C-alpha cells in the first residue's frame, strides 16, 4: 500500500500519462532466468515484449495491479530496474505567429514549464485594470465574465488599452496559430475594470475590484497599478483575498526610485528586469520587492484586436501571475501561502547573493516553480487559533 515508483518523485515525470497495465523491468546481472520467470508467474505478470540490447522486458500486469506487481518484483531482490511505461509528449512549443518574438518566454523557461502544465480551468486569473477588449481574437474565448467597478455596471470593455496588454501577457489564447502566446494557456480570465480612460484608478476601486474578483471565482489577481505598497485599503482587500484562498500580484512601480517600504506577506510585489537580467531603469526598488520578471519589450495583445509591445512593471506582474496559474494548476489544493513560497523559493538569484532590495528573491523561473508546486503539500493544521485584542 505504501509502494511508490521512485521516478514519480520527479514532478515532471509524476504528471505523465502511462500504460496502466505495463511494467518495464531489468533483471540484476547473474539473476537466474528460472527464478525471474517464477517471480513473474507469482506476480501474475507475463512478458509481452523485450528490448534485448539493454535486457529490458515489457510485462503485462493484471488490470489495476500495477503497483502490487511492482512491489512483488521489488521484494524479490532480483531486479535492477522496474518502472512504469511512461507516455512522453513532444516538447510543447506553440504555433502562434509572434511566439518567436516574445523574448520574455524563454527568459523565464516557459517551454519547460509547459511540458508539465499549460494551466487549468480551475485557476481563474482576474485582471483588475482598465478593462479588457472583449472582442480581441486572442482573448475573447478566454474571458468568462467581468465587471465594471468604475461605472458600476457590467461593461468591462477596455477604455485605454492597458488592461488588454496585461491580460494577453498572462493568458492570451495560445497554440492557435494566431498572434501571441500567453503564459497560462488554459486558465480563464475575469476582466475587472477599475480605471478611467486616462488609466487612473483609486484605492476604493482597486480594493473593490479585488474583492469582486475573489467573490466571482478568481484564484490569482493581477493589479498593475502603483505605488500600492503603503495603501492600507488595498492591503486590506489583498489580505482578505489571501485568507479566502487567492493570491494578489502587484506591480512595483515605474518611478525608478529606492524606498524603504516593506510590503506585506499576503501579496507578491514584482519588479522588472531587462532581457540581460539587469534591473530595468524604471523599476522601483526597496525591501517591498519580492521578486522580478521581464518588463521590457513585452509583446502582447493590444487595443482593437491588434498586437503591440510595451515596457513597464505593469507587464512584469502578469508574467508572475501566469506562472502562478501554471504552478497552482498542477496542485490546485495548495493554500496561497504555499503557492507563494513555491514561486519565491525557486527564483534565480540576481545581483548580490541572497535577497536584496533591487531584485528581491530573484527572477521568476516558471519551470522550477511548477515543479516545486507539484511536489508541495499543505500540512494539516491542528493548532487551535488564539486571538489577542490590541485596540481599542
């Protein structure tokens, strides 16, 4: 009952399909053939093929008895190797026409991540922004709903183009031979308009947008407004989202300054780097920055069904949102605290060794984050909660 194939400890392997009634085995050198055959018979397995050059036999097991058969083989001590017959897909490379010009995707190792996960319908991405173009060919079939918080109605059309760019970075329709490739191919989008035609929003609207997204199924929420590290209203909304099972990702800001803000543990604050892994000149810095992602020359969906290129922390944040969606989709039961740590603990260290005020914990690594999430688990919390009233 406790038997497990050691290959499955590798997250990339554990997600693979396999032939459910087949085992691949190699006998130890010198093992008597008669003894090997006797173990096969006792385990209820029969040889259906062989690879003579490497002394591998392909066994057919009784239906539903794969693990039990492997356990009997292991107990015999006669076998050097026994493993599932894994089914490997080709490496995932999308056929979108602009994919090869999206330099940020290889920079974060997106292809390697897609070999494990391309997102999932259960991990909904909310874009809290200036709206999203509902008719864009690379977005319209990904949008499952939305809200105009700014005008208090259901028309979430983009009023200045910013939100459409953000949405495409995180989750444009991918592998459809059209336009750009989003990071989270299969994750749906909630379009939440909180800004006006000048791209401005308020604490009230951003906070309300976050909470509307939480109440309507969002799992990861992108907020590309700044500077928000000291906004207590937005902080409260983000903390409530976190407590209700969501993670909010916020752009660091484009003023290029250094400040002493410390941020807060319920969100991820994202700085921007160049293709050469240098900090972008416009990226704000400080202890509040959790990690960085590409933020220059980002190709994405733009206004009125077109495509464009943009710079800014606004577009670094949805890269992390897309990676978070990929990671969460392989293990959707994880709590936000665990998925947040999966993202942070797998970053590529840049600048001074260790965490610093410029790059935070480092640059996001999509493949490593997905692998970490697949291997993570939430321990059962059996400690009764305590509470202390500090004010009034």
